[in-house]
C-alpha cells in the first residue's frame, strides 16, 4: 500500500504550480515541468505495473512495468473501459468491486492471476483515487509479479506433503514392526509356559490398543 500512497501523493501534487525541496540544508524551488518529468520517470520505473482509469472506468495510463508483467500493449488498452479487460464471467464481480471503490476510499481489493500460457503469477491490487473534495476521480490497478514467490510456496507445500507422507509411512512401518514383535514375544512365552496360553495374546492386544490411541 505504500506504493499507492506515493502515487496518490504525486497525482494530487500535479495540481500545484511549484514545489520546494530541501537538499543538504539548501532549499530550492522545482517548477511544474521539472516535477512533471520526475513524476513521469517515477511512474514508468516503478517496480510495479500501473494501470489508471478515469471516473468512468476508461483506461488513461499504463506504465512500462505493467506491459512487461502482464504482457500487454498499452496502445491497445488506452481508451478501453476496464470492464473490457475482464471475461464476461468476472464482469459482475468487477462491477460490484468498482461500486465499492467509488463509495469507499479506504478499501482496496487484491486478486491473484495465474497466466497458464506464460507460466506466470501476478497480483492485482485495485484502489480508488479521490480528490481533496472526496470526489471519485478514477481507479488504479497495481500489478506485482509474484511468479518466483508463488513457485517457492508451491515447492514448500510439495516438500511439506512429501515430509508428511514420509512420516506417516515411518509410523506405519513402526506400527507393523511393533505388532510383529509383540506377536513373536507372546508366541515365545506361550511356547514356554502353557499356562499363559491366550493370556499373553490378550495382553499384547491391550498394549496395541493403548499404543494406537496414544
């Protein structure tokens, strides 16, 4: 969310005519053109993809990182409504999310997307843009490439599953070994003393039940 905060700050500052910055104790004034250039460089070089819409949901800006992560052509997206970027099955949910964003500047939505064609995962973060009068001005969609993170999580889950299966197999082998050992012991005891016939087996069965319910 800190990236969204930075972006909204830059977006609001675009309405000012000049800015004062302090570097090493020296204050200097930055004019609108300098600040606009700095803003443009910042937005293009953000480590996150950035898609901005106006209040009607029409896409007005797509940065370079969004093109790379989502493998899209910004020229084909500019002017399109954000609804057109979602399949029909997801448009109802998208409408609901947009209405919530319009009415509540405090909320945002996250949605993970799996690109099976390019074996890639990315996270979309949807947030609204409001002016100082709390009028809805548009939306911003921040996209983070989480492919490596997601693959690491999958590897960890796979390792955990293998580990659990290994532990369960060891438990089964140990259980079988215990059963075999008890049966051998009871058979040996009963062979030495006929008085213990069936009694030793009964004791072994009780011991096994206690073990299984441990």
